[in-house]
């Protein structure tokens, strides 16, 4: 025999003199040998080799040790060879030290469970995970330490691979190890199958055609319980689409936000909707149309959503970071305490052209936001007089600018402001977002 084969045989005899092992668990100990073989076939091959050279082994070892090895190998042909050599072993069935002879059953049983459960979901790829009891892990560690094993594959890896291979063949779907659509977790601690579904992220945009509509649900305490401050929110309207994708919840990730009394018009605000635990995840045209209709119905037409495509989770952070650098166009309806002259409007247009605005956090939001200094650019302002003390301003500016404070100055906390440059007390009556220069790639 070659030196390497002698080493393998010696190690097998050393191990099997002490503990019983099934074909799979023995094969895993020598997983680095026999590329392309399953652990079961590898273990069976090792036992076959031991059977073939048993006459030589008997000459080298004590008979009692040979009997222990024969019992722990759990391989009837070895007993037959020894019987012909007049060595009688009273065979007592011993369960495998690691898996208690359950590994084949576990693989087949959980393959059936996963195939049955998979009928409830849509997915383009999958991953199999395994949660192994701590006592099995301890037994594996004991074997590695006591017998100085360097070629071992864990039982966890074998179950994942063997079940995954069967699922792939039956469903003709590839496993995905980085971002799987669905994870089938074989929980051997509690003897159950857990299913973890990856969220589905859909890019789109929304329009808000009414006022007093918050972006997310806004709860206030009335002394006895929490109640909604506003009857309608964008995120609540989006919950209507969960039925389309059979999801548990919809979460809104928007590129910035507008105040509750500000309309979002034009092309809309870019957003990503995260659907938690969707059973349906194919982005079909009819599903997107149905989802859009659901949002419109839920809001009675005040909120319109347009869904475009599936995107990755990474884009959620990206659209939030990019929001502060977007170029936005607003329409402001402004009231003056005194009469507005055409020269006032001309002065506003001339001064607020590519100008840097310094703003401290507005007093109206100071109680919930830190007092910091921001600098934002106003690129252009166009005005139109409505009546003697009301005018309209179209403002093109950098994202993150507080436009209401650009108008009224916020007691000097925003400088310069419309109010400060014409020396009049101004108030923003209405504000609309007309456009946001942003799109979601990917």
C-alpha cells in the first residue's frame, strides 16, 4: 500500500476502535480524499478497503481490538470476513456517535419539506442553512481534537450541500450564497424548517396631491393613548400594495421629504419601497399596475405611486445620501404685510441668483432636531405678482434648503432671506415641490 493509504487505514482503525460511525460520518472525516465522491460513498469505500485487508489487520492487532473495530464500523461484510477466519463477533447495533444514524433520514426528510414549502413562494435562487444542536458540535470537536483530524467536513456543511443539491435538481434553480431570495433553515435544535424571505426592493416615485399628508405615520399622545396626528400618510397608503406581493409590510425609503402641508408635484419624489417577507417577488407589469391602483384607492387619489423596477438593498442608503445634493424646484405663494412693488420682486430675482444661504435649524423644528448651521445654494428665483400683497416665487435650489425660512428669514436665523432683502414681513402661504433632479439607477 502507498504511504498515504497506510496513513488513512491507520487513522480509521484508531478512530473505529473507540467510536461507531455511519458511512457518511466516517466519509466526512476524510473529506479531502476522493474528489467527486459523496461522503457516503467515501465512507463506504473506506469500509470496503478495511474489509479487503482485514486478514492483514488481524495479524497486526489484538483480537479484542479487531472485534471493537468490526462492531464500530457498522459494516456486515467485515463480520462475515472475520467469521470465516473463526473470529466471532457478537454484533450489537450501535448508533453512530455523531448523527445517531439519522443523517440519511434528515437529508431526505428536509428535502421533502423544502420542496413542499417552496410551492408557497416565488424565488429565482435560494440558500439552505442548518442549525445544529450543540451536542453534535461538541462531538465533532472532540473527534478533531482527540484524533488530530485535518481533513474533516462538518455535518452542517454536508446537510447544506446534499439538501441544496437535491433542491437544485428538483426545481432547476441555482443556489445563491451572497443575497438569496429565500433561505430554508433546517433547525435541528427544534426539529423544524424555518423560512427566511429576503425583502424585495422596488424603485419608483410618488406624488402627493393634497396637503396635511405626512410621509410616515405620525403618532401623538393625547394623555390616554396614541392617535394619528394626520389622517393620511404616504407610508400608510403604500401598505395597500402588500396584498399584491403577499408581503407582511411595506417600508418607505424616500429621497428626502417634504413638510406635511407641502404638495409633491411634477415627476414625483424618488423612492424605494421595501416589501418585507414577500411570497410573490416577480416584477410583472400587471402587478406593478395593480400596486399603483391600490395606493390611489387607499388615498382616495391624493397619493399617486409609480413603481418601476426591482433594485438592490444598497441603493436605499444611496438615495438617502444623494437627497442632500439634489437640485429641487419649488413654487411658493408668499403673503406680505405691506404692498409688494415690482421693484421688490426684481430685487429678489437679482439677489437670489447662485447665492449661498446660511441657515440655522428653523425654530419650528428645533425641539426635535439639533441646532446646526447649514449652507445651501439658491440657483435662481422667478417671481410673479398675484395681487398687491401676494406673489408667487419659483425657486430652484440645492436639496436640504428650508424654503419657508428662505422666505420669512426665521428671525434672522436664515440669511439672506426674501424678507431681509426687501425689508418686509413675509409669510409662505403655500409651498409645492415641482421637481427633483434625481433618478434611481440599478
